[in-house]
């Protein structure tokens, strides 16, 4: 469950970022000053439209890795427009069973993806994605998806939209011993949506994030450390709502090793290194990592295998534009 956004992706230069007051690597919500950016990107010769949104990316990648039709489902809000139709077609082509709530008034959300030297900056204009209501989730045909699911993943970005929907699903997962997974998603979530994040966290069995998000989380909680391994461990040891599963924290660090904190211990896993000339863009790398991880977790594989698949999926995606992938995975 998350924010379905259509990525409007183009290669830009430093001046373009400066013009809109965007920093390399940003993941932010659009303000008024950013709004002209979408049309300017759309007018670029190299622009691409790719169905995105963090959770939807992860679920599409998990579905691709699994190669079992309809193994995954997705819920979020789109508009009744051309972009919304595009989104529905894309989910169907990916084999994901999407139950979109369609808002009558707001347009489908978009995300400006500005690529400079392979590094992506994301500016999300949520629009319809911001209109998701828990009433939709409670409808029998949608709640049935929750009932049927064994694993539930929601990116932290959804905390800004419908924390009550997250709470409903989190409590259901705890009551039925299902596995509930979330993502720190962005520094601004850890800083400005801390209350909503803290309310959900006790229910979270697996928490994902990158090194910047982990450090921001630590800072927001007054922890006097920048050490990612230490932070991952501390997050894994925060209180749990249910004792069925212990919490596992997974932190990516770009080309540095992945940190996994579990049961009071920390393990690190090297990533697949990629020559700079093969890097197309980092858009969707973290999402693909989660998708790869999920694809093995749902098959009850070991954490080592989950991380191996996660690194494989991220490696595939960074060699392509946006969160896209070839027809079939060659992960064995």
C-alpha cells in the first residue's frame, strides 16, 4: 500500500537543479516553487514516463523476481485521467493485482526525477496519491487482499497520506502473526513525520532504509552516533507490539556493504560493484532492493539469500532508466 506516482524522468544539468533549489540525491515533496518543473521536464527531448512510487516499484520488482502471476497486490490512489490509465496498464503488465482508489477531483500524482551524472533527485507532487482514504481499504473487496496477504509492505512515504490505513493493517498483521515491513524512505519522514512513524514502528518486523535516513532517524531520536551499524542495532531493539517476530533492520549504503541488524548482532554484506560507465541512474535502486528482498523472504529463504536477491535486483535497475527491468530475471 503506498503512493502511486508517474515518474517524469529526464537527464538535466546542475543549473536545472539550482533553478528549482533541489540538491543531488533529494527525495522531497513538491512546494509551489517546484511546480513549473514538471512541464519543463516534460518538454525535454529525453523525457521518459515510468510508473513509479516507492511501494509500487518494490512490489513490481518482487512480482518480476517471483514470476508467479498475481503473487502480489497493491493499493493506492490515482486520478481519473490519462496518467491513471497508464498506471493501471502498467500494473497489469507487471502482473500486480492493483486495487486503485480513483479520486474524482485530483490528477494522478507525479514525481519529477532529475538525473545528473547518474544520481537521481526526486520531487513528488502527490496530488491524487494524497487523497487515499481508509474507507477504501475497509471495502470488503480490498480488505480481502489484506486478509489473504501473508506479508505486508508499506513505504514510509505513506505515513504522510493515511496513517490510519497503516495502523489498521499493522494491527491486523500483529493480531494474525503476519510479517509487516516498512521503510524509513526519506530523511524528511524521520524528521517531520516522527509521531506517525513512531506509532507504526512497534508493529514493524523488518525496517529498511539507507545510511542517510538511518543517521537522520538517530539524530531525530537524540542518539549520539553516526555509526550505521550501531544505529541499525538500536532500531532493531526498539519496543515491539507483538513478540511473534523479532525486528530486523536492513540499511543500504550505496556501494558500501549492506548492514543487517538481527537478534543483537550485526552482519554486513558486500554489494555487486558496478563500473561507473554502466550506471544509468539510481532512481528506484532502494525500491528494487526491497523488491528483491521480499521475493525471497516470502519463499522463507535465509536473510543471506534475501540480501543477495536484493543486491541483484538493485544492480539490474541502476543499469536502466527508472525502476524498470528486462523481461525475465537471471537470478539463481
